[in-house]
């Protein structure tokens, strides 16, 4: 199977599975517990049907959106994800370059493997910095100051990860950073030698946002216990309000799943929220992001930018979310599978295919611009 054989989300997933050692593929692919929410995230779109209009005189398609003070050429953006150089040696550089080429937004994670400074300097695209709330308040402030100095446009605080989800696929393979693999996991690495060659012949794996705080050698704070030892489960609205005030710019909360929390985000001065259940990787059995989108938009959509992620696999999924009022739609696994499959070429192909899907579906819907989409062109079963 080659990159040219990939035409959709599932094709990229298949090729990624062929290229990656099993433990790493399952880290991307898996969810929490029984993975009920992981599956529901995509299944939820099937309960909603598009209602197209005809003879509307569609000529040119305008996919531009305004979100978090940024103008994007596409209504999708690359959500921040961790450990990208583990999936392909180009890592965040490949994703940032692809996002810049298509004129959309890209996110760097606190657990990213390329520094936010390098990305901001080298790639001309709106950048999100996604971070977690630490027990060390000085560290939180230092991270925001560093992002300010890099001229990053959007600050994104993940609020649904005060502890790690129970990802049993990783427990079965022994996946962790540093690697602590069992025999089955080691065999999976042995059967994918090209991944190992690339891993060993390129720059040493690191977490530059946290290199002073996480010991990659497996000392006091490996990535496995980062969530347990360094993140603050007592984080509350007052803590976040202080951060919003200090940042004094575009600030969004990722992981909002209730109207009450969305209203509170408005109250403390956030400019955006991301309706997200972390791709089904945290609380299994929680509602799908799409199922919750309409009521949150109805409550706060005129007060704050509502973004959305989790489970997006098709252009029609994007149109359904936009029709319910999402300002932009985040994709994660979509580009991670493509990154693992073929580096920058894979990510570019995945985003180009998604763009083509959205444009084609817009024509078939009889809509010339994203602004023309609304809940009136949807029916729920």
C-alpha cells in the first residue's frame, strides 16, 4: 500500500498501521476503557442527515472562517497533539508546514516534540499553544510568558485531563515514554525496522516545552507519571480566570462538554471554547461531542467562539458541525495517521483530500460559503 492509495481517513489509518510498531499505532488509535465514547464520536454523525438545496447558482466556494481572531482559509484546523516525532521523525514540522500551505491553524502541545519558538519562527500560519495546568503556578506563568515571547496568537488550556484516561491498549503493550515494553511490544517494534532506523538516525526524541521538568531518561518524572505528579487536579475556575487575565488575548478552553461550563467560560473572559471529549481518550461513557454541540451553541454561540472536535472523519462531518454553529472544526487522528503513513506528504494529502471533500459537499448542498450553512439544512433521525 502506498500514499497514492489513500483516499480517506480509513486508508490513512490502514497505512499508518502498516508503518508503525503496534504499541505506537495503538497509542494513536485507542481510547479509554471499553472505547464506547471513541466509537460514539463518529457514529453520532450518522444520526444527522444533510438536506441539500438545488438550483442555487453555486459557482465559487468560499471556505474561509473567522475564529479566535484568525482568518483561516479552511473551516478545519490541526488540533494540538502530543509526541508527534514518535509517529514520524518530521513530527510537528510536517504538520505545521502542511497547515501553512493550506492556510489553516495549527496547534503545538505542551507535550510537543518541536519547540513552539521554532514552529512560530519558521511557519507562517496561526498557531495555538495548548498547555496543561500544573501544580507549579510559576511553571504555568513561565509557559505563557514563553508563548507570548514567541508571538503565539491563541492560548488553549486543556481542562479535561487533570488525570490520564485509562487506556488499556497501552497497558497491554507496555507503551510508555521512556519505553518499558513487554515481550509482545518488543516484537512489534522488531517487525517494523524502518521505524526504528528513522527513530535512531534523526535528532534525539525530546519534549522541548518541558525538557527542564520531565526526565526522558526515566528519572523522577517520566511522561507516564507527568499527569499524576505534575498536573493539578484541584484546578478551578478562579485559577483559570487568573490565567485568562494574565494572557490578555485569545484564550480558549478545550474539553468543555456542558452548557453550564460554557457559560462559566464566558463569565471569566474566555474568547473561545472547544467542545471535545479528547477523542474518547479520557472519560469513557461520556456523551459524544457532536451530540452536545447544538445546545452549547444555542446557549453561548453569540457570546464566544465555539469550536468542536472528536470523531471527525469526513467532509460531511465538518459540514454538519458547521451547520450547528461551530466556528471551526479540529482534526487530530486524521492528520496523525497521515503523518505516520508518510510524513509531510501524508499530512498534505490528508488535508487536501478533506478540503476537496468539503468543497464538493458544499456544491452538492447548494451553498457557496460556510456562512450559508445552518441548522435548517439538517434533520435528526
